[in-house]
């Protein structure tokens, strides 16, 4: 396979297996992994956490994420656009791209939360630009409770301020 081939993160599963993005979502859903990602365990770098994800990708046959040359174009873009210094050691580019994918998922979720804060009835629109809401909300939601207080409760349609009806009669 050519190193210039681009593989979509949500469509690269091998033999019907999970895609790269589902591996990342599953990894984030493991207890404490999001806390680890946010720096809750100072002895671990994000690069070492990305190595964990890369090992999972290897184990399920997603090898194209493991070729350093595959992402050199993306790495050059990140260097020039965000002034990031990209390590040139083996797998450095793919580790950087895994970080970018996690940041993208978190940013999509935060955008949906902000949208819903201002448009509590706009759940369908929020889901359109955060297609992984159902997976991310249980992971990220507890860390963003103040921002979620006015969000429509998906199950009941009630706002987060109160999930019970008033018992006052007038």
C-alpha cells in the first residue's frame, strides 16, 4: 500500500472490525482514561497514552495507522498551521494524529454542549455536528456538568434544571 493513501478514521476497520475512531472512543470510555488524558496522572504523557491506543490498533489489524510516512503530510500541516513541533522518531506522526483525533472529538462535544446551552431544543442540530454524542456524553459529560445544566435531557425532553414535574397546584 502507498504511504500517501488516506484512511478515514470512521471507515478503516479490518474484516468488519471496529474503525480507528471507535477504538479511540472505546479507549476514552475505559474508567480513568479521560482523567489520564486530561493530566490526572502526571507520570503519564499523552504520547504514552497514544502508544496504548496504537497497540490496540495493531492488535485488531489496523496497521496503516502505524506507518510513520502515512501521516507526514498531516504532520507538516500541523507544524505549519499550529506551530507544533513534530517529533521525527518512528510512530511520532501517528501519535500526533491520534492526539489530534482525541482533541477533535472533545472539541466536537464541547461545541455541541455550547450549542445546546443556547438552543436547548436543538438536539437534532447538535447531534448533526457531533455524531459521537451518545458515546462522548457519558465520558465527558460528568466533567462538564455546569455547562450541561440547561441541556435538554435526551430521554425525557426535560431540561437538566429539573427532571420532575412541579407538584404545586394553582
